[in-house]
């Protein structure tokens, strides 16, 4: 009943924010990057994408979406994010989409290897990827045709007939859309969902900074942290399910070595 009575995805946003301690993650990444042959460094962005992927694998309702007034469970775990072709204002953005192999090895290694290949393709080889080629063609359509195309694609999506060839590289057709605002020194806690596509989960990563962590006696330690904002379509699960999923993500930050195990390895975190 909820998809009929509660309106579209953007009117059902549940918003949360979490400050996470990077102490153990920093140690973990330093160890991962200590080898002589690490040309492409592991970063906390790789770690966060891996943690989200693993959490969704273990918490399958986080991979649900609503389309055409029906609930669906996505067949793949897909994490979308934006990559600038060059780090300047005029450079174009392109969309990356990491797909976790549930039967593969370490989620962190999977993410690291994917990002390394993708960045090399768009920044060194300067190749078109994903939907870039199609967008460069259809952007020149007259406005009436553009509107007709959009209406037609929405009609196909409503009936479950949206072309897989288009959805495959569209970041709005993913389990999670992640935006790393900290990489451009921008702080934000919230990003809206989209009514286009099937994405039910948006994550904003803010700038890394020192914050105080207080002890019972009133003293405190300054620790490296990041603030993570999460926007979720509240129709896909209840608050208890979301809270338990967030607890699992916190567990990964406290025990990052768990993401070195094969993706399908179960985790005890209660």
C-alpha cells in the first residue's frame, strides 16, 4: 500500500548522519600501503565503498527499491560514484559503477582494483565510459523530442521494461550512490534522492577532520574522523533494520581487517 499512498521516493526520505572514528582505518590503510609494489594507494574512500558493499550483502533489504508501485530486490550490489576526468573546474564528470562479486575475494581489494582501472581509463587513456557516448548524442535533441524520450523511458520503467543496456551504466540505477565531497574540501550532511531510476540509498562523505572524543572523566582525545550523511527511501525497510545496518557499518570501522576476508564471509556484530 505504501507505494500507492505515500508518494514518490523523494517524499519518503529518511535522513541520518554519523561521525565515524578513522583511527583503526588509518592503521589498516597504512599497513595495506606499506608494500613496495603499491603504485595506487588504498584510501578511506575505497574502504567506505567496500564497507557499504559488504553491509548490503549481509543486509539484503538495503538493496530493495520501488518502481511502478512495486517492491523489487536488486540482483546485484552496485555502488555508483562520480569521477572527475581532471581535478579542475572545466573538466567533465563521468559516472563509475562498482559491482561487488559476492563470491569473490576481499571487498576492499575488489574496490581498489576497480577504481584503479577506471581512473586510468578516464584520466590517462581519456576514453568514454558508461553512458557518456549516448548522452553526447541525445543532448542535441530538440526539447519536444527530449521530453518525449523521457516520458517513454519512464513508461518503460513503470512496467519493468526499462532497457538493461541503459540501466547498466546509469548511476541512478544502483544500490547506493556515493558522493565524496571531502575530496573537494566541501562539507555537507545531506543529498536528496532522485525520482529518476531505482536508487534508494544516497551517501555523502564530508571532509576528514580532527574531532574530540570524550571519556567518562571529562578528558578527551582528538581523533581523525569523517562525517557521513545517509539518505534512504524509508519505504524499503523499518527504522530498526536501518539502525542495525548502521551498527554493522560502525563495526567495520572498528575492525577494518574484516573487509580483507572473502565477500561472502558472515560477520558476527551483535
